[in-house]
């Protein structure tokens, strides 16, 4: 099996440098290629690509800006492999990653897989806290797809594999962003393909993000979900409503406090205390525990409020998603 690694990038040469550097340490002995796609970058990484030409089989392309989904499709169209592995540019790849993928595919082949993400010790405290909230079973990390127990697994494109057959049949990613990952997963299911979690094929996801950007990102995640539910109603789940219920419940807790009833607020305090203790224990650092509480707060409220806004506009008022939320759609 010949792997083609597809990496879309927009103005992130430093990230690409770290990613390619990590690939030079791979223990995988078979050939693979790297397909680097500049999505209309004004700060290009051609110099970085040239730096690794001797160590890696790299193809570097430039195209007009049309979003990450379309750039991944472009890369897969140019790739020579029969199985595509897609990374975000802010990922660092463990040395045994490709070995784990090949092993999992040889044991039980699947046309689309996704892997989890982890944090390196060198990550900043905020990066570790955000990584915790994006992956923990205590937050919406469980809903995002860190486990196969919640239903069919929906791979995320920061760490995702797709066979050439599945790509050519499905035509790849659509133009919604974010939300292009579950959209592709559902269309693959409808076409008869399976998806699976490769729990050992993890990457270090170095989300270079601040609190404001994180809030905007999770809000977009929340807005995208009712749109997907409107397109594919049979795949709707009660768990998708949890962040919004969390937000509404907190407002109710505040109202109850006015009437001298603190029961619900105590439950919220207990939840955040558990979150703090688990993160502190996991990272052996109370500061990261505290930052994880901040990240979870922003995650629940960003996602929850975004979900409610989208639910009202798209589900209740029947607005066209492209008109209601033009910022979620790239024009090709």
C-alpha cells in the first residue's frame, strides 16, 4: 500500500517545518509521498518544502484560496498513492504513526479512518488545556468522536485516512467549513463505506490558537451541526444538544439563585471542580487544571450558543444555510 500524505496550508511555513521535520524521524520503511497544497498563501512554504526534498518525497502545489476541504481534494487529485492520509499543518507526527496505520489496515481494512490527538510536553499550558477539553470524555470531546461507543465514528481531518476508491466515489470534501469532516463521513456511509477509529494512530495537534480564536472556532462548530442535521436528519443525536442544554441550564441556575435556590449552581460548581481535578491530575499542574476549566467554559458556551442560533435559523425558520451563515461556506 502506497500512502500519500495530504497537507493543506495557509500562511503557516513554521508549522509545516515542524510537521515535515517530524516525518523525517519516521520508523516506517516503505515509500510514501507528501503532497503539500498552498491554499492561496501570501506567506508561502516553498522554502521549507525545498529544505526536506532530500529526506522526503515532496510535491508542492499552489492554488487560489478556496478553503481546506477543497485544498485536500486538490491534493488527493494530484497524489499518486492508493490511500490518502490527511493532516492539518499544525500537527506533529509520531515516528511510529504510519506503522500503526498500516498495521490497523492489514488487520481490518476500512476505506476511511480517523485517529485521536494528543499533546506534547513542549506545548504551552493553554494548548494543553484546549487539547484536554477537545478530547476529554468530561466535555464535548466525547461528542466530537474520541470514542466509538457513542455511535458511528466520524473522523476529523486533522488526522484522517481515505482510500482512493472512497475519494473518487464520494468526490471528497464539500465546501462547508467547519463541518466538512462529518459531512464526508455521512456521505461515505450513505455510499456503503465504513469508518473506524484507529486509536493508536494519534498525532500531536499543536493548536496555535488564543482564547478569542478558540471561542470563534467552537462557535462555528456549533453553527455547523444543525446544518448537518438538516441535511442528514437520520444521523441526528440527542448528544448534539448537550452543550446548548448546558448553557440553558446555567442560565436557569442563575435565575434559581435569585430565589435563594443554589442546588443547580452547586451541580455546576461540582462539575467544574471535577474537571479541574482530573486535568490537574492528568497534567500534574494545577494551572493547566484551571485553564482547562476556562477552556471548557468557552467550549460549552461557544458551541452551545452557536448551535442554538443555527437551530433557530436553519431548523425552525427554514433559512438556507448558505444565506444564514455565509462565513461557513467557501466559494469554489
